């Protein structure tokens, strides 16, 4: 590799044939390979670019030492032997890297995408020689000259606390020695290669080098670029609008003048020209226009154009900082305040963008932005906005594990453990810490407290201050995902929030629009292009579509980078351990005798006291309800269920009677009802059988046999047919494996999935056999194993298994397989979606709503609530309140357990 590797995140540059000889077993040189290697030392919590989780743990004596830790004492990073999908782990052994992964990392990546800084290793090429870290930029680095030795810095607690580099930026001592090479089995390329093409299919996928890294590796900070129209060397451009080739500002100015002169204007020519020039080029056009015609181009555009199209085009003509300044000025002008606009801009901009915004505001309006913000806002919301306006968020990525733990403890004590909330602590930590540090804090907070930081913010804060802090958290996790969500909400439902749509499309078109598009498609199963196309019209639509930059591939097929995002999402889901919590718990000081008497009194005589019935039954666990039922019969010689049936009716009766039944008998009854009569409720069959665990399924079988004198399998066989019947019967056996994952088997299962879904290049068996194996995989493999299968599927094909099932299959078989995949991916989210759809639109599906609220109230309804508000930006409590009424509403809200 005599030349620098290609920029971007695609496969590495072609390797000269002579390299293979130098990499063969027994070779004494890794020369070309080690000319330029990038390490990403700290990207734990990164969910964007690499299909691996990276973790670094300093030695315990680090803060007290004044010399580098010896190599045999440093807890080095180890890369597993199975490929880029494996997990990095701490080990005292030398780290082992696949050569293919070294080459994969040998591409420059902007730190804004990775959440971690990038360091370059350059040095001698022979075995056993040391390699010193060289400056990240500058003539010497560019030319590959002199590897200047650097004196190890002295590191103390204050160094880590302030996360500064005492030896100055750009230099870190480290040694890298080549110890041995040997053949090891490498992963095989997938059916279509996917993002692994060029990464696994290449010959280097079969080699492994053992490399020893010693000394304390400090981090060279790589700041996010000011603009991405001309990205820094090594950065990959992720905007949708680029510099126009053969640009001539004078000619463009003349074209615009001709388009606006005379009666009317040529809007098509205006939008075509302006949306195809970068912001820098548009500023040159403005200057040329004034020089040629003595007129202000923006003023002429305002005169000629109207409405949303005018706002969009004029926004594009302003420098980005001035565009932000105008948006904030409009947000605080007049009687009211557009808090959402303030939140979006100040929570998402980098330090440099904030400084440019403040200067632009001062220049454009001769006013101080901070003073105007203070004059128009109040309280903790105002304080956080002022903190963000300083643009002083830490930007380096040297993170102290001790400080992470301290911040987690401070946030926990300021919120969950405190009577009231210490908002100042939230403001200080979320407003000043670096994004990399905060990602680690959020991860540790979830592990320590059992709940995500977002849940604590919703529980402890309120109003605009809560919305601002949640926006900050989202932008820390992924700015592109934050904007994808904002765009979706701007266009979903009736009406369009055009100001939000315009602002985001204008300001992100030269920064990260491609990332936003990828996340949008992955998250919402539709392209941003098509949603804009269906939600807007006229020249306004055409201009927005030009800024979008094109329609994406069919749903489910990823760009290489998006495939890695999806891959990483599965990686995280495979290791996350979220505690499932219901909203109904056993009541303390339970007295079944008193409850039975209260219920009898509520139903005795004329009229019924529904409030008492609801209060008792919705606030007792199912086990306690069974005790009440037994006590009721012992005291009064009456059947509580029969009395309830005679006293209440309709939706409330279905809900209360469902709560009074043991869970297995309730599910058995729902299955029986789904198969009664002329038709079959396939969705109910799928929902129950695809989401229950083995113990629950076995209990349902026993209950069905006891209640209806017929086996569940016989009932399913007589009421369904074909592949759908086989799937349901397989699920109804309750024989799903309960162990962990098997990586070798997962790759084989992913290959079967690729072949049956007809996206494999080389099918390896007859279709009937493959269909049976595919059904067996989805119906019998354990959840952890299936997560790994779906991850390997993405790696092989660039497709998401759920999307491709939707595309290639149909009917009940498709619905059943999709339900299984969604349940494996995130069961609470599956039920949140079902609840949302039951209340969406004109009517309400009370049966589905009741079934889920009853069956999940003691299992994971609290988790479902969190997923509901996260996805739909409204609480489950609000949705129920707006879609139901009367005593049925009261009972549902009692089960819901509170407002988020």
C-alpha cells in the first residue's frame, strides 16, 4: 500500500498482488499493511459505523503513576478470532486482530460519526520494530517522514479529570511489535457479500497477526468539521448537496436574473440551480449578482417567490449560521415562543456552529443572542439554553472511568434518590461533558439503575426543560437519528410542520443528510424521499426532493453504512439486559376477606359501585385475585365471576373478567374465541403463540385441555391450514431452545434464511426442505441465538430479515414470521405497536387493547409504556385517555399505572 488508503467507509483499496507474498505464513514482514493503520481506541456506546463494541479500561494505578504501564500489565484490547462481528474484551494477553479488520480500519473516518477520536500509527515495517505515533496532520504526517520519538507524558488525576493532554496534541508514545503469524479459519463471504464484501471475501480474511501494544495510549482529538461541503482530509462526505462542477458564479447570477425578469418567474430554473449548488457557491452567486446588477439577490427572490417555496429557497441562500440566526429570531419574535425550534438548534449544534451562530446573530440583528434568549424564556429551561449557548462542551475523548461512575452517581442522587430534583446537576453534566463521555455515562446509568437516562429525565423533569434535556440525550446518542425522528414527526398525521421540514432539509443537506436518510428508512420502513413526495406538492416538493438527494433502495436493503448500523443494533440487543417490569404488583397488607366483603357490598342491592370494583381488581396481582375469588365463595357461597358478569357489561366487563382469570386460562379463552364461528382471528393466534415463553405455552395447553376438553393442537389443526398451521402448531408445542447463541450454527441458519428468502446466490437445497428448516429456525431457536442469526443475515446480505420477509412473503405466514422477528428484536416494542394500532384512526379495537393490557400488566407493561412514548412521542396514558371513556377508561388507566 504505497499510497494512502481510500477515504470513506467502503471496502479497502485494492491491494497490490505483491502484498500476498508478504502476508503469507512465515513471512518476516507486514510492511505494506502497517504503513497506515487507524485505531479507534474508544467507541463504546458507538452505534454507527463499526460492527464491534470497543472498550478500554485503564489500569487501576494509572492516576498515581508517572511512567507508562508495562505491556504485560496493561489490560489490552483483544479482538476475537471470528471476525469483525465479535466483541472487544479486556484481557492481559496481547491483542489479536484479523488482518482483514486491520485493513478495514485503515480508512479515515470522521470522529463525528464514530464518537471517538482517530489516531494514526506510522513507522518502520520490519518484524519486531517499534512504531511511534506521529502527528495526526501536518507535512511530516502527510509525507510519512520521520517517526519522532515522544517522551511519555505524566498522567495524574487532574489530567484525566480535565481530559487534557499534558504533552501537547498530536503525539502519543506507543510501541507495536509483530510477534507471529499463523493460518486460522476465516469466515466465508455471504451470498451477496453485503457490507462484508471486500472485507471477508478477500484473501486477508484467512490470516491473523498477533500485535502487542504497549504504553498508555492517549487520544488525539479530531473535532467535527465546520462544514462538510469540503470535508477534511480523511473524512467521508455525508451531505446530499455537493459543490457543482465547473461552477461559474457570474453565469449562475445571469441565469437567475433572467429567470426573474419580466412578468412572472421561472421557478423551475430557480429551484434547479439553487438546490444543485453548495452553500459556499450560493454566497459567490449573491456577490456576483450584486456586482452585475446592483441588486440584492435574496430581496429579489423574496419579491418573486411566495409561501413555503420562498422560505425554502431564501433559507438556502443564507450562510448556515445566518440561517440558524434567522430561525431563532423568528422563534422568539412576537407574543409567543417557538420552544421546539430553540431546542432543535441549540441541542444539536457543535461548539463551532454555536460560536458562528452567536456571531451571525450579532451581525444580522445587532443584538446579543444570550440576552434575547434570557428575555424570552425562564426557569431551568432558560438556564440550560444559556449553558448550550456558551459552546463550551468538552470535545476530546479521553474519558476517566472514575468520572463516568461519579457522574452516574451524581445524576442518580440528583433525581431518583432525591425528594424533588437537583436540576442544576443535570444541567451541568448534560450541558458540558463530551459526547463520548456522556455515551459511557448513559450506558453505565442503565446498568446501575436498571432504567435508561431518558426514563429518569421524564420522571424527574417536566415541560420544555424536559423536552430540551431529552433532545440533548438524543443528539449525544445520534444527531442523525434525532433529525430523522424530527422529520418523521413533521410529516406524519394530518398536516405538515413545514417550518421544521424546511429548517432541517436546509441545514443538514451539506452535513449528514445521507445518514438521516439511512436511519429514516431503517426506523420507519419507508424512504424520506417517498414521505416528502406524498406529503408536499408543487415546486416546494421538487426543491425538497432535490435536497433529499434521491430515493433509497427498496425497504430492507441497506447501504453499507446503514447495514452496519442495523448490525450494531442487533449486537447491542444481544448483550443488553433490560429488566422487565409490570405495572400491577402485589398489594402490601393484602386482606382477601376485606376485599371479598367490599366487592359483595359494591354489587349488592340496586345499582353497582363500579369504582370500588375497578379499584380493588386493578390494584391486586392475579394471585391475590384468585384468593379473593376463593374467599368470596367461602363467605357468601357465590361465584364472584358470575356476580361480576351480572353487574357489569360491555368493554368494562371484558376487562374485569379477564383480570379475574388465571393468565393461562385467559390466553386459552382468547385462543378459543379466535377460532370460534365462521372466521378465524389469525392475528390473535399469532400474537399469543409468537410471544409467550415455553412455560407460558405449556400452561396454556393444560388450561385449554381442562376448559374445553380438546387439545390446543387439535383445535389449531382443524381451524387453520398449510404452512400457517405448521407454524402455529410448532409454536404451540413450547419447545423453543433456552440456551445462548451458537455462532457457527447462526451463520448456517442465516444462510438458510437467505436462500429461502431468495436473496442467496447459490441455493444449497430444495425449496421444501429449506422452508421446513426456516420454520424450524424461527419457531425453535432461542431468542439470543435468533438475534445472532438476524445479525449474521445483515452481514451476509445487506438486508434486514424483517423487511425482506415482508417483501417476499404474504398472508398469514408473513404475519406470523414478522411477529416472531419483532418479538425477538424487542417484545415490549411489539406490544407498543399493537396498542398504538388498536387506538389509531377513527375507531378503537377494544378487544386487542383489552387483551394486551390484561395479559402484560404484570409482565412488561411498564417497558411497553416506555417504548410507546419513545416511538410515538405521546404516552400510553394519553392515548388511552383520548380514545376511550367512562369506567372502561378508568380501569385501563389504573392498569397503565401512571402518566409518563
